[in-house]
C-alpha cells in the first residue's frame, strides 16, 4: 500500500504519506491499526525514534510527488545503468565482446561466487549474427 503513496513529509515526529482521492481503498488499508502500527514500528527501527504515520488526501489537481514505487523503479534503472557501465569498462568483458563479436544485452548483479575473479558483475553476452 505504501508503494502507491507519495512521501509528503518526514520530520522529527511524523511521516506524512499522500494519496490521490481515487485511492481511498489504499488510504483505508494504511489507516488500519495493524498496518499503521507495523509501518510506525519499521520507521522507528530505521530512524531510532518514534514516528507517527499520517495519511492525507492529495488535491486532484495538484501534481503528486513520485510514489515509492516510481522512486524504486528509477533507482533500479540507475543501478542497472551503473552495472552496465562497470561491465563495459571491464577489460575481460571488452575482450569477450571483441572475440565473439557480441553485444552486451543485460547485466545481472551476481554474488561474489558467481561474479568474475575480480568481483565484476556477470554480463550475459549475445552474439551478433
């Protein structure tokens, strides 16, 4: 439910999350005692202080700040781009692309055991044909 809301304010004592009026179901779900308490508990665990959750309805004509889901997608997109740049800078990747006449199609964020000996991300290579 939080993913579709927009962070409006975070201060010393509260978190304010906004939803468009059309999202009344989501607002109701966030306001449920058990959901609100879970969110407040998680926020306290992260910030080290008690924060009260407030839910507000955004005016229909006001541009909404990006939702948590939109911010997460943008962060993932930037991470993918950074991994691709790192893979392309890796001499081993460059050699493999030249040797096989391939192109970089995606970069997976592998663990240390799956990555190359130098810890570089895995980069699937597709042959050009």
